C-alpha cells in the first residue's frame, strides 16, 4: 500500500502547475476559483504545501483524477462519479 510519504511533492506541484496552465489558468485565476491565497497556490506549485485537501480540490477544479496529480497514472481523465441508487 502506498502512502502520501511515498510521493514526490515537487513532482505533484509541477503536475498541478502544468495542468492548470494547459487549461489556461494562471496562478491568480486558480487562487480566485479555489479560494486559496496566491501564496498558497505558489507553494503548491513549488511542492512545499501539498495536502490531500488541496489535491482533491484541485483535481475537481482541473477536471483530472487525483491519481494523475499524484503521478500514479499518466491518464488525466477523472474517474466517473458513482451511480446513485
């Protein structure tokens, strides 16, 4: 089983930054959309402030899976939402 300690925060930050840029989001725009301060976004990009909360939030905003942001897959497609009964 893998734990968050097994991940490279700098790689995660780089992947988040590249994904945001590919979607046309500046750090300022991502800050506005997520409600996180610009300094927080920059720390995420640098890999110095990565939390599961940020990863989950950014995966939804960017339309990619958390596994993609974590580097567990190169397929950015989000998983389908579970069907409601």
